[in-house]
């Protein structure tokens, strides 16, 4: 799979990184212009931009799209944050009460990314590596399974701190490699990371925001968490209307195990009274970009 390689450095001071987002500045900021796709990467004068790590989703530590800021259980969310920054090369990070980084050692760390485009919110979607890349910055390289295994994206799935979340732009063989890492984390004794607590498939009882947005809340796929929070913020926690709400969002995706292309997460979400669960694991879904 060909992807654009960009060399630069990671930054966390004055930012609120979580387990799947971090700031990155290319050594040559004009290389952002080389990123393909219909959305441009949003960056400041120095070239600093936000990355959205490809193929993974970690528990929300600060979500506020439709209401007051809420979070999923912070033990797993902070574990993903800490592991991301440790893996990249930050040896210590100090945050304030609002999760903003006020100090870091070192202040920046060198690294590289592999990308094919930006999301609708103009974050660069990327595989992220550390140290010096094996190739010239600003050129396309072929990403195979061995190269994928050198990224933090693969690492966070392998240690069980992220959910796989796939989009069509990621080639099938790379999805297969990432899914294998997920299954190994789940099959470990004990299961790694968040997997012993995950109830995405078994079901979470949701009667109000406290069942989701507290440290004792359900550990579920972040995409499902965000949809539930947005639904509850409309003013009625009765889940009987949740499937129709999911249909309105018009998510488009394939179910790999059946070959079905469908629209609306209601196709893979079951609601019985106040209990909600997904009927397919996240690695069985591939979303439209």
C-alpha cells in the first residue's frame, strides 16, 4: 500500500493528546501540500498539525461535540495516552486538571508519519513511527506488514489499549495484520489492556449519562459511546429511539463477515430495553472514508 512519508517531530505541550491523537510538525512544512485526498491538512505557520492515528480508536478522555465535556473510564483512556507518548519517546508529561499538557521531557521527539489524506475535520490520518525513517521525507513508500508493525498504531492494538476502527482506504492485508494483533491481545491470559472490561458485544445497561460518562461507566467501542452520548444529549435516555437515531447518522460501511454493504449503525446495534450492544466486533466493519 503506497503512503506518503513525512519526517518531523511530535509535540504535546499546550495540547490535549489522547490515545489516538497527537500533534506533529514536519521538518519541511510544505510537505503537507503533498498529502492527497479532498481535505487539506490544517496546520499553523510553523507546520504544526493534529494527527488522527489510522485504524485505531481509544477511549474518550474529553468528548463534547453535543454537550458538556464527558469521558469514558479514565483508567483505560489514560493508559492509552501514556503508552502513546511513552512509545513515541516522551519520558515524562505533566498535565493540568483539564488534561492540557503543561510540560514534557523532552519537549519534542523526532519521528515520521505515513499518510494518504486528512479527515473531514482536517486532521491528518496517519500511521506514526518513531526515530528516523528508512526513506526520504516527501516521497511515497510501500507499506507492508513488517513496516506496519513498527508503528504505534499496531503497538496500541497489540497491547490491548485501542479498538480497531477501519476505513476503506486501508488495504485488506494491513487490516488483517492489525486484526491479528487485536485477537492476540484478546486471547492472552489474562486478556490485555481494556479487553477484560469491554462489554461492546455482551451489552451495556444504559439508563442515563452516568452509565457511560463516569469512571465506573461501561467500557465500549468509542464510536458507540459517542453516538450514545449524542443521543442522550437530545434529552431522553429511553433507548427505544436509539436505532432510529443511528439510522439518521447514515454511517456507511461493509460487514466483512457477510459481505454486506449497509447504511446506519442500527444494522449492527441491538437494543433490548435499556441494554445496548453491537452484534459484530469492530474489526468486522469497514467504514467509507
